[in-house]
């Protein structure tokens, strides 16, 4: 099941300068009861975004009309904790196509790549620059260029390169997923399985 | 043939690589796949949409645990969404010929408790589940880690996932643990030293006397918490303790197959001179009973210590202060004597028989404090039965506690077991994240001894004073 292709994304961004944002914050467990992948975006950052009576919390960035865009910029160790892919789904469903941080938790990073949301790891210094730029001008734009593996602050032209393995990059550029790849090598897997003892 | 010394992790990893993709991940073969009701339904939908069958149904095992009630399990599940997920698991398992231990099945329990106790998890295997605490199974010398739902679909459809090999870290803890210091304390201590992201990108091998002397239950607790330092997983080389635990377990090999397996399992250790990307050393006498005070598992300390000042912590000050504000704690405060409202004994971290024995050893002859609501939740029906058979139920009942039925319960509070907003819970589970145990709940992670000490005194108490 292919996902959206990712090539060059030029967008404003939403800053979330908090460290160790865990997947329980991205989507709390009580919203994991669906048996289909839909409407998870409504509960993205549920308990930071809404009061218990359902009214929006004015001080949370998703409720701040000055900020919007397809890029979410999070603090160090973003996506730690639970392996719930629902966290990546919620980010996608809300409208983000790219998450930027100085450091991602492993499982979350895999989950985003598997659904076509690009995780971009920048240096701590560049992350600070992005936050400063967004603070100064919420309408400032970032460009994430996957073919060149660069992220650029368009206002100043400052840029950094980011890492992604060649296989995943090819998948993202073309909207291919791993399952198609694995389906195409089933006989090789069958032979491999036969020689496993346990 | 290369004679390069290999780590335990290398040996198991290399034996499972079907194909190495150039400038990409390995196609990695999975021996055992556990599924539960929360992270599998969308994967089965994916199979349906592609018109694909489960490739090896005998290698996948389903159990219901995350979203199940822990009282009145004989009655229909009240929450329609939860009931729907449980039904989906049952139907998907039946449609694809997968073993299913649903609610009410005597084998039912938390996935990371029932896998090992039935001998499904074995040394040298690769084990995955759509749950980050799959790292638990590394206690057997398996490579075990949590995966997302897309990867669950990969395993169902091809018995493989795409994984880049992690870097290797070894954590050695030598010496003898002091009175009242458990495997949980060792794990929380390590996380407090390296932080909640200190092992991200690594697979950890735990080595040294402390782990060699640990029971399988203790090793499972340690490996379970690997993910809380960011590690993909953790593992411990199998030894006589492992083999004795597995011998005779229902799904463990028998007869000649056991002998063959045993011969292989004995080779599963890190060779002399094998290289790690990082190696850390600690001594057991540095470790006292631990407790967390913040909103990630790295924010913990010895129970006799004070809450650190923001200026001394490694993470950013703003995030640290936000964390303490959520907890209602101040820098420099003592932890001993802090009032507690709830005690939770259970979860895939500390829901095994040894944990209930530890809890009972402290509450025996004492009474539950009046201000405490306690939820004692066994990890499985097998553990529940052991609690009864060993007389532990009588001890805890006499002390004013009740035993609930198995499940993940208040660890993630998907069911009705939610700590109310603003209340403090000493929990033997694995995460103290904001709202983890219910919206607004405040969690202090600790061992079963510390939980028991809080349960009978109503406050944070050093368990060594009661042992």
C-alpha cells in the first residue's frame, strides 16, 4: 500500500521546543481503541491541546493561530516511549509531512518512515536557529529537500544536510513501502525459513 | 571463514539476515511474533486490502492484554470500543489460523509474561511485537524489540521486517546487590545514569555478576526496561538459570530436540575480545532502592536522596522544570515521606511471581494504610494461580489488599484502571510519562519492595527499614 511521495517540501512550521516528547503525549493510550486508521489527528497531543472539558488550551502551539504548516519541529529525544504507530498516524492525519528534531527515538523514527512522514535530524545548533527564526517570524518558511538531503531556513539561506539511507530515500521519493519489497522476495524467505531449526 | 570474535548480539543477528540491502536495512527474519488487540487490527486490515495471507501463522501468538478489564472478566466487556478490539483480535486470529489466548483463557495474560512462561521465547531467537516492552524477551538471549503496526503487517505477510543493525553497548554491573535492592532498582539506576535517551541507537548486552546471579524474572525486568533508556532492546547471555527455567515449559523443545537446542544455546555468549561501540561499568554497591520523581524514567534517584536541582541535570532546564511542575515537586525536596495515594503492583515489568513474593514479604503482618488505594494485578493467570498456591493471597488479604485479574491495567490505563488527576501513584510499571496512568496522574516508578513500603505506610518509605 503505497503512501504519498515526498520530494521537496516548502512550508511554514510549528515549533514544539520540549525535550523527551513521548508517544503517550503525542497520542494518549485511551485513544488507541480504533480498529481502523482514521481520525487520529483529532487527538494529536490531546492532553496538551485540550482541557478536560474539551476546550482548547490557549497556550499550546497547535491552538496558536500564528503557527501552522506541514513541518513539526520538536525537541531532543522526540517520540520516545511506546511503539504505537498511532503517534505517527496522528501526526500525519493532522497534516504534518515532516518532523524535525535534533534526536529521534528509534521506533518512532521507523514508524514515520514507514508511513511517508520524513524524520529530519538536525544538529542541536541548527534546531536552536529554527526555533529562533520561528519565534521572530511565525510565517518563516523551511525547505526540506529530500533529493539533496538538505533543510534550509529560507529567510536566511542557512542550511544543513541530513542523513537517510539510500533504500528509504528511494522509497520516500517514490511512495513505495517495505511490504511490496518483501512480497517480491517471498521465495527467498521461504528457503531461508526452511533452514531455521527452531 | 573469519574468526573475528563476535558479540552475543552479532551471533543472533547474523543468523537471521535473509538479505542485506546495499545502503539500506537488512531483511531480518523473525522467529516469534506476538500480537495483541491494540496494535494489530490495522495490520490485518492491510493484509485484507492487499489480498495477502499470513505466511507462517504458527510463528505468531495472540493474547489480549492492553485493553482488558481486571475485574469481572467473566462478564461482557462494557466499553464497546474495547470489546470491539478484543473481538477483532479473536476474529483475525481465527481467520488466519493463529493461536489466540483471549480473555478467560487460562493461558491469558500480559504478552511479555505469557510468552516466556509457556516456553514460546527461546535463546537465540528473534522476537517482535507491536509493543516497545518486547525487549523483555531479551532475558533469554533473544533479540527482542518492539515494532510499529506497519512492521506487524510485514511480519504477518512475510515473517520479516526491514531493520538496520543497531550499534552495540555492553553494560557491566559487578558486585553483590544490597538488602532490598532488586533488578528493578538496577534498571532504574542505569537509566538515571545514562538518561532516557542514553542508549538510543544501541542494542544493549547486560553482563557481570549482578545479572549472572539474577533469576529469570529479574532478568526480564531489566531487559524490559531497556527501551526506557532508548535502547532498541537488551539481552543477557543464556546460562544454567535460563536452561533450568525453560526445561519442561510447554512449548520448549523436548527430548533430542532439547539436547540439540541446548548445544546451540551454550554457544550464545559474547566471545572474548569482541568489540562493543560503547561499554559502561557500574558496581552493585552504588545502587540503593530507586524511585523516580519526574516525567520520564531517566528522572530517578536513590530513595534516600533529594530531588536534584535543575542546574545539575543533563537535560534542558526548561523541560526539567516543566516535569517537576507537573509532578507538584520542588528542586531539592526529600523523597522519603512524600504522601502517596495509589499503589500499583503489576505490568510486564513487575507482574511476575517473584514481584508478588517481594510485595508480600513486606506487607506480611502489616496493614494497608488508610489513604492508599492499591491495585495488585498479576501478569497472567499462571501467576495468579501461583499467588494462590504459595499462600501469598492469604498474606495480602490479611493485610487488607485485594487481588485483581491479569492484564496491563494501570500501566497504560487503557481500561478503567486510571489514577485520578493530581493523585500520586507508586507504580512497579515502566513509565512515569505525563498522564500515562490516567489524565493528570503522577507516577513514581519503583520496585515491588518500595511499592509495598508505600502501601503500608501511605508515603514514600525506604523498604530497607521494613525488611
